[in-house]
């Protein structure tokens, strides 16, 4: 049995913060132009980020600016 049009699953790391003025959760994917969103809670933010990423991945001319390496506590 052959499955057509199956795209490999990709994962991305998002940085998530709380905007103290709006009280919204905001997030972005480092190095991924346009991959940012917000939500009233973490679940909404994650759903919004997934939708934005799916839309951006449809662009065949997508060029990543950097590659996420990690975080460090100082």
C-alpha cells in the first residue's frame, strides 16, 4: 500500500514569554521569519503558532535565517 503526499513531520522550538502589558502569551520560533503569534493562554498560543508555521511552510522560497542551537541560564 502506497501513501501519497505524506510530508515528513518537522518540529520547531518556540520561545514563549508573557507580555506584562497585554497579559497575553507570545511566542516565536528563532530564525524562522514570520513564525510568531500570541494567545490568551498557552494552548491558544501553541495552536496559533502551529497554524502560522503550517502556512509559512507552504512557501517554497522559505529561507531560514539562523538555526536554533539552545538556551543557557546565566
